[in-house]
C-alpha cells in the first residue's frame, strides 16, 4: 500500500471511507503486484480492513495479473 497516487498499473485507489474497520490517514493505492508472505508471529497488530467491495476489486486485479 502506498500514499503515492501516481497512476500505476496493478493497483487500485482506496479512500479512507472505504475501510470497514480501522482507518488510513490518506487516500492511497493498494498495489497487488507486491505480494509477499509474512510469518504470522511477526504481526504485532491489525491496522484495519478494507470494505468487501474494495477487497473484490483487489482480488479481481490479482487474478487478472496472474492470468
């Protein structure tokens, strides 16, 4: 995720109002071409959740990217 809003392939814009839990301070981009794994024990706390509609948009983009 980045607050750099430059038009970028493989990303979707998310507004603070599109969070179903928690918050983000600025309009941002979710970059779905930056997938990585993270050991669960390294996660200190959850910062929030995106809305179901935004999650669907990210999933659609990721599926398109992976072919």
